C-alpha cells in the first residue's frame, strides 16, 4: 500500500522509486501485482507519467486510511509491550553539535525508548519520511512540504566549496553570478525540485550527478566542480569554502507527517527546539 500511495502521489514511477529508495522495476512489479489482486487497473500509463483511474482514486483514499490506522496500531501495541520505538532520519552532518545535544537530552527524557537512526543520502531531503521509513527527520529545507509539518531549528550561512588552488578560493566572499560559468554537482533525476534548485543557486546548472556528501566533495576535488555547503563544516585541506553573500541561509529543520499525534514525536520536536538554540 505504501508503494501504491507513493506512485499515486508522485504520478510517476521513477519519482516514486526515488522517494521509496528503490529501483523502478520491483516497484512496477509490485503495482502490477496489486492491480491483479484488485482485478482492475489503478493507473493509466503514458510516456510522460501516470494518472489514477477511478478505481485508483477510490483505493488511494482507502490506502491512506489503512496506513494511518496501521501506524496508530503500531505505536499503541509497542507502547503496551513496553518496547516503544521512534525512528529518526538524519541527512547531512551527523557530527553537528545540535544533534549530539538532542541525542543526550532525548535519552535522558525517554530512557526506555528504542531510538533507531536512519542515515540517508542527498536524494531525499525528507529522509524516507513520506515512504514511512522514519517517524521524524532532521534535515535541511527547502523541499516540498505537502502533508508535512516543519519546525525550523537553526539557519546557517552558505558558502561555495572550491578546490584550494582555485583562483576564487582565497576570496573573502563571492556572488552567485561569479560562478555562472562553472560546472556544479547535480542530484539524480526525480530529486525534489525545490531542494535541487536551492543547492544549484536558484537556476539550472550542468555537472556530475552525486548522491552523498562525500561524492559532492570528491566531485569538487577531482573535477573542479563547484557546489554549495553550510559554513562551519570541516573540510579536507585540498578544499576551501568561500561565503556567498547573496545566498539564502540553509535552514536546519525537524519534519514529520502532518497530523501524526505520536507523543514521542511531539516530545522529540520540543527537545530538538531547545537543543539547537544552545
């Protein structure tokens, strides 16, 4: 059902597969099997994507209700068994001191809770939240916030990452326009367009495709590609970061599914808000 909902919301098998962190063939097979079980087509397929059939529209409403109910049952049963869990998705720098303070404070407040961590790559800024893989995500905005609730924890200035021998690497600051003729790293097709646009400085770019922070840094080191990164992160000696004066700050956020009343999530958000203020 989660696979079906992802395709129904994205209306594109490729984007849905990216969102679910899986390849497209098994997703297509799963949907075909579901259609066989239902006895009707759920999607009308075309070269540019898919649309829901009338049967698909009915199933979407029911699938969302079933998944919501399943999530509520899971929380209640886990709590009754004394084995309540919360799964936290983390994107970016896990060494952020805000993360360390949050982890320590959450353990103090919830010593009996099983806290599971899912470290994700740069292709899904919600860390698997929409696919039901995590309960709450620590990530960076902007991204599509449809059906999500977002709490801003901190804003970080952004700079451009360059090789240390780059002619611009020793500047005190730069404008985006000064990088207009450079190659930038890209995220894979299907990545959230708001997220892609932000990390490309608000305009289309060309350059190598990357999925993880280390791949971004290696693209700069090997290809002379430029990319953006929050200031304050340690970099290898071969790389430098120069502040951008016309780039909006990068917002560190906590995000969870809209309407999710799990008390463990509510507590997580409040503790995170305090941890990131210090």
